[in-house]
């Protein structure tokens, strides 16, 4: 099982709270019918007992669908778009800080 650090934040907490994150959405879109249904059920019925046993399978589905890679790629694309939008402004410390924030947002691990 991946550690909390490898997954960025605690996936179990999001599922318990019924939060549907982008990696879960992508995994559902890319998964086979059985795995997609399992993910939907896990999200819709976040029973703690079920969740404790389901996390390994949820992580496996996310990995097999490459949902984390797709999420990172999308975040990088959006960060690039944000930086491109900043090109219209005069250079300043504030502009530099915004560019750094965009860069850090895709480098973040937790």
C-alpha cells in the first residue's frame, strides 16, 4: 500500500467525507465497468468498515488507470495557462510570486 506521502494526502479522508477528487473522476472514466462501479459505490457509501478494506483496491484502480499522471498533467497545463496569462503584465515582485505559486502548485507532494 502506498504511504500517505506518496499519495499526496490521505485518500481515505476524502472518501470518508464523500469528496470526489479529480483522480477519482479520471479513474472512473478510464476504468472498466466493474472497477468504475466499485469506485462509485465506495464514494457514495463511505462506510468506514468497507473503506478500510476498499482503499487498496481504490489505489490499485487509480494506479492502473494512470489517473494520478493525468491529474498532474492537467494541473501542469493549467499552471502553464496561468503563467501565460501573466505575460501581459509588467515584471514585478508580485508577478514573480504568482509564477512561483503556479510552479509550486504542481510540485507539491502533500
